[in-house]
C-alpha cells in the first residue's frame, strides 16, 4: 500500500466510525453541536498522532508480552496532557465535553491504530496514519453533528472555542417552527448514526456489485474469444 | 446514612441516566455480544464484577494515595492500570471456571479494559464527591442498567435475525435503529425522580 492510499483509507474505505464501528461512544454522545464535534476531533487527532509517533519509536524496545499496558500508559499520559490544556485554554469546551475528554483513553481507534499500525511501521508512516485516521474520525463527527444540530435547532453556528462569547458564524437553515428537537436526544443520535452507517454500507454494496458485474462481463468476453479461436 | 438519597442514585443510574441508552458508554460490547441472550448475561456479569472491583480499588487509591500526596493529575494513568489488571484477573477466572462462556465472549472479554463505562464510573465517583455508601450504590447501579439494556436488546436481536431487512441495513444499522427506539422508550422514564 502506498502512502496516499494509507492516508486516505480513514475517510471512506476504512472509516473508523461508520464502517469499523470504533470509537462510537463519543461519536454518539458529543455530536449535538458542531463546536463539540470539532473540539473532540482536534483533541483525538492530537492524541492519535503523538501516540502513533511514540509507539512507533519504542516499537523495537517494547517486550511483546506487555505491549498493551505500555501503549495504554503512553495514551493515558497524552490524554491527561491534552485534558489539562483544554481545561486551561478552552474552558467552555471542557464543560461541554465533560467526561468524554478523559474517555479518549479508552477510545478504541487510538489503541487500535497503535496495535495494528504504529507497532509495525516507521515513525513517518505512523504519524501520517494517525493524521488520516484522525481526520476520518473528525469528518464523521462533523457530518453527524451538522445533521443533528440543524434538524434539532435549525441553526448552524460555530463559536471560538478559546472565547465562548465570540461567534464565528451563524446561519438559520430551518425556520424555528419546523425543528425536530428529539434529534438533540439519544434517539436522534442512534437514528442519525444508523442511517449514515446504512448509507455507507449501501454505497459499498453497490460498488462491489458493480465490480462483480464488470468481472463477469470480462470473463464472458474472454470465454467468447476463446471459443472463436477454437 | 440516607436511604432515600441512595435509592435516588440507584434509580437514576439504572433507568434515567442509563449507561448505554443515555450516556452512550460501553457501545462496543453492546453491539458486539448482543447477538445471543446467554452471552449478554455472561458479559453483564463480567462487567459488573470489573466495575464494582475497579470502583472500590480506584476510590481507595485516590483518597488514600493520590489526594494526600497531591498528585491528583495521575488519576487517569492509575485508574486505567487498575482496570487493565482487574480485567486480566477476570479473564483468568472465567477461563478456569467456564470455558464455554470464555469462548462465547471471545475478544470482547479483554476489551472490557477499553469499555468506557468502567473508567467513567471510576472518574465519576471522584468527580461527584460520593462517600463510600454512595460510591458502592452508584457502582452497582451502572452495571445493572448496562446488563438490563444489553439483555433486552439481545432478545430483540435474536428475533431480528429472522426478519427481512434491506441489504444496506443488515447487521449493525438495523440494530442501531432498534437501540434508537429503546432510547425513546427509556426517555419516557425521565420524570421518575
């Protein structure tokens, strides 16, 4: 697999959220607003890149039997640093995300990439993999939060995470009388997630069906050619 | 000790703030081991043991070691190591006592380490400033809520296997739709406390 493929894998083909079902706890919980989604996404990207780099650096000196505890300690340390930074510089984000910031430690994406990629590849590739997977995760969060926020409040807005009073942009998309507020609730989270996962599965099914059809047509053409040659 | 207060904590944690349907924690086993009701019960038992044991140990460590030494920032690292060792212990116990359950749970058994509910309970006990009795009640109530929802969900999924579903919805997406319906039903209990 070349570098470009490896980088883009996280977006659709191996999308960690909607096709591998990794890290869905936080996805379902925090995608009520665009602000939360971007804040969480950036925090996960930061942890993922750093953990991939560190684990890749120590991959040759880590004894195989205790590698999982070692990875967990590395990840927990990084998450604690990020949590302290968020608390200090983006207090509004800290209250909005709450317990889900420390819970990045147990986000399966991070441990999953450490185990399946960073422990086998060099530092540069691991950092790239972390960025790609992290961006795939963040895109999934953004898509879901935009859908949920627009349907439940009718407004799409984004405030400066470092200064909660400063609004960066705000549009009203759906008039106030037509919003469905249940999309803010757990019900909306599950339904939105199910529909997006089904859409991705449908897209993949269609793609494989097309590829199979093409393969069959090719085989038929070859068989016809072989017959003619006889 | 105030029994009414403990009862409120219990009901809130089991039904109103249900760990799966309302806080979205422990989704991996929720999707992974909910295909058969027998393994759902086994998983619920294992998670209950790990959560209660981890809560007691982390609570003791925090108030006995971390707080007196003023190194509270070490909480995440300490807690996750305690949880990982307890999961390893549970795995060994189940492997010895019930090989069939061990097989049924498969990879989801070691994955209890990364079950967010375990770490959440440990962190929440500290954050809410619970005393020992409240801590015990809360740590029991959360896995009971988890097991209850996991069991209900697994019985629905057993039926779902026989149902006709569109190709794109087969497997997890339709299960998530069911979870959405359950979340809607549970949100009706909101006014209970």
